[in-house]
C-alpha cells in the first residue's frame, strides 16, 4: 500500500503559478492590481483603464487609451443569432446559464479562433470584455420580456451596460457606482474561476472555451453566486429587527452566511470596505425604502457576524455582502449580480490567459487513489 501523501484539499495553501497581475494580502486586507492599490483605482480610474492596466501591465497613455476604448465601443453589438438564443433561454434559465451559453457561441464568429499570439489573444479578450457586458444586459432585458436596447457609443463601458439593461441613461452618481462595481470585480488572483479558466487554457483550448469554463465556475454560491445569495438572505430576513434572530438561528443550524468568509482574506475584504462606504454615502442620497431596509439589515448582520465569527474565526464580510443593496440602489435585480461579475471579471480572466500562454504548462495535478485494486470481474448474468 502506498503511503498516503499530504493532501491539500481544495488546493488550500498551494501555489500553482506566479503572476504579476494582482496581489491579495489576506492578512492585512489589501489588494493591488499591477501594483496599484484597489482604493486608488476605485477612486480615480475607470473600468476601461483598469482593463487596459490588467491586460497590458501598465496604464495607457492618451492615444493607447483612445484606441482601446474605440475597440471596446465598436464591438459592443451582440450577433443576432446569439441574441435569439438569449431571448429563448432568458425566460426560463438562470442568467448565468444564458451567459455561459452565449459566451461559448461567440467562438463561431472568430475566424482566427486558434491564434494564441499575445496580440491576437489580447484582441479576443477585448471583444469578450465588450460583448459580455452587452450579453448580460440583453439577458436582463429578455428575462423581463422587454426589448433589446442597442449599445450607445456616447456612453462609457459601465454606463452603457446600465443603459442597455435599464433603458435609462444613468446619472453621474449611478455611472460612478456601476463603474466602481466593474472595477472592484475585475480581478482577484487565482481564485476558483480564474484557476478553472487557466486549467482550460493550459490545454491550449481557445479563449472562448476558457471563458465558458470560468462562467460555469463563477456561478456557484461559494464563489460569484454569493452576491445573489446574500441579497436573498437579506430579503428573507425582511425587517431589520429580525436580523439577529435570523443570523443566530442560521449559525445554530450550521448554515453559512453568504457574503462572509474568504479562503485568503482573514480580515475585512478591502473591496467590501469600499462598497460599504459608497453605500453609506447613498443613504444620504434619498434611497428607496427597500434599499434603506436592506442596508439596515446588512449593517446589523455585519455587526453580529463580526462579534461572533470575525475576531475569533477570521470570518469577515467579503465583497459579495454589500453588493446587493448597492445594486438594488441602481434598480438591478439579484439574478443579474453574478452576470455583472462575469462581465467585469473577463478583464482578469483574459489577462491571466495572456500571461499564462507566455509560458504554458498543462495543469495535471495528482489524486491519491484510496479504492481497491485487482477486483475480479463478474459478468452481468452472474451478479
Ligand atoms: C468562501 C468560503 C467557501 C471559504 O471557506 P474555506 O476557506 O474553504 O473555509 P471552510 O469552508 O473550511 O470554513 C472554515 C470554517 O468557517 C466556517 N465558515 C466559513 N464561512 C462561513 C460563513 N460564511 N458563515 C458561517 N460559517 C462560515 C465553516 O463552517 C468552517 O467552520 P468549522 O471549522 O466549524 O467547520 C466560505 O467562507 C464560505 O462558504 N462563505 C460563504 C460564501 C461566500 O460568501 N463566498 C464568496 C467568497 S468571495
């Protein structure tokens, strides 16, 4: 019998790659994209610039930025066959299933599908960043039986997304809020979905295959799906005065509180801090009764969770916890949260693929076999 090796379940604590794209400091609650702090980027940059930074490793100059923006704007349209599939699926399927299918379909329009040169890959990623936002917006429209709204080139990337989803041109504040969410979700090192994107890319499958894998992985409630699940919990709590009892009962029943805990952050997620601050500012901006109630529930849940699990177990709010009230303040429904995560994270996924293909190595970990060997075969009629 072979001796059982040390197994790091869930690859916890295992380095699988090296990267210059982002750094997550889980002990001190810090995050950098290409060396820039997330706080600095959230306050001063926009999603287009952040995407350029992630992909190319530097901030663009004016000409580079204009060229990059032009490509993003020119590619926003969703091909009509894809729109038709979105329309058919959107009424009955979860938007993440629609996104996954539509992303996969985009491969059929790429005449140079298997070109993996750096520039060709970056170009495909730009197409995906551009189109996944429109696909998410179209999915949201069709879900509610509404018409597709074509993109508007006068609007920036995130503002255009909100316009295509809601049909209303966003105010400056709304534009800042949606862009902030795009920036904060753009990249986060080798988490489950980025890792799965890289596993697919490492087989030298195409970027659309890798993206489709990433969307499938992001869907789960332990990863990207936690934002929708956290909102559902707040809605189930219903009234701020029910918060403490709901959380205590859930913990008593060994349930997980969505939007809390993280494999790497053992302190407050810096992205959650930023969302929380913007949300608090929104409270002075005449929010709807719904948003007011959600934020009160969120703040009471946060306080109790930190008392119970924060300091002693290192379980703190993550970005998904406060996202719900913020998205609701923009009129976005819960099922659309994770598709927005996809549309933003495409920048990070794509940047990782570009970097990984520089020095590709097939992912093939080991598994310790713990079953029997040499079992005698018994024919069907003798069993
Ligand atoms: C993200 C997550 C999967 C990371 O967990 P992990 O590093 O794999 O840690 P584990 O799942 O082993 O959990 C460790 C302990 O903390 C507890 N725990 C972790 N997250 C918890 C949560 N959100 N609520 C309650 N308890 C939690 C576990 O029950 C476990 O307790 P135990 O030691 O008594 O069994 C986990 O924190 C979680 O499920 N969070 C909720 C989903 C979420 O918000 N995901 C988005 C992440 S950005």
